[in-house]
């Protein structure tokens, strides 16, 4: 190995390090690492309200359309279908939280396994 090769190798490592550092600095400046001031999806004034009165007037067809619009990009909703990015939601109402053996849930959701998905919990 001649000294020129070692110089080039050192320069390559140095440039790679500087590039990674610059990308990280620019990324941190452009994408804030704090929680958003306003939730992306908010239900003003409806958080933590009992769901039962709303269920009395629920429009199942509209709910079905919304689920297909918003949720099915990650969740299958047909019985027996494979899990997607998220677990299959067929029969989720009344099911144990993180209750599918086929899906690898996060530790946070697994920690809720003694509870069930009631209408209120889903809300
Ligand atoms: C961007 C992907 C994505 C979208 C869109 C999404 N989910 Fe999920 N969902 C997930 C993931 C991933 C999990 C598993 C989370 C975990 O393990 O902590 C999950 C978990 C769930 C669970 C828990 C299921 C169980 O077996 O305990 C429910 C209920 C749920 N989602 C409902 C919905 C509904 C309703 C919508 C639409 C309004 C929706 N999700 C949209 C990715 C998504």
C-alpha cells in the first residue's frame, strides 16, 4: 500500500463523514423533531366524549365509505384476509386489543391486551 492510497482512503472517509453530518444537519433544520402544535386529524370538542349518543345516529354506509377511504391503505377489512401494514380489522369491535396472533403488534399496544375494543375504546 502506498501513501497515496492511504491519503485517498482517508479523504474518502472524511468526505463521507462530512456528507452524512451535512445531511443530518439539513434534515434536522427542515424537519422539526417536535410534536405538531395541532393534530393532523382533530375532532374539536369531541375528544373523550361518550360515543353512545353518536352511535344512535351513526350512518353505517358513510362509516363504511370512510373506512375504505382512510383505513384500507394499511388495513384489510375482509374476514380471513392477510394483515397489511396494520392488522386485519375484520371483527375488531369487541375483540381483545392486539388480539391477532398473526400480527406483530408494538409493545405499546401489546401492553393493552387485557382490554377489549369497545365502541368507546375505538372512538
Ligand atoms: C398508515 C397506516 C395505517 C392507517 C391509514 C390506519 N392504521 Fe390502524 N393500525 C396501523 C398499525 C401499524 C397498527 C398496529 C399498531 C401497533 O402495533 O401499535 C394499527 C392498529 C389499529 C388497530 C388495533 C387493532 C388490534 O388488533 O388491536 C385499530 C382498531 C386500528 N388500527 C384502526 C384503524 C382505523 C379505524 C383506521 C382508519 C380510520 C386506521 N386504523 C388507519 C396502521 C394504520
